[in-house]
C-alpha cells in the first residue's frame, strides 16, 4: 500500500500528485477487490482525481481569461 504523502493532497506539486495517483492505481490493481483496504485506496484515489480535475478547471479558466 502506498505511503500517505508528506503533505495534504491540495499542497502536493503536480508531479507528486501524479506519482501518488499512479501508486494508488497500481495498489488497487494488485489488491483483491474484496480486501478491506480496497475502499480506503479508492477513497484516496477519488481525492487525487478530484484535485487533478480542480486544477485542470483552474488552468482552463486561466487560459480562457488570457485569450479574452
């Protein structure tokens, strides 16, 4: 199971966030679907995906504003 990051999800760099996502995805694939830890891993992955989506929304708004 991947170690929790040193900082909260929102404070991770883009690289750290992507690396943590990969670690979670690999751990989920390796662990049985009925393992108790599976739900915790998926919850953490959902948090990472939400943070990445929010960052993409912010970047898109910045791109749109720059062209306005």
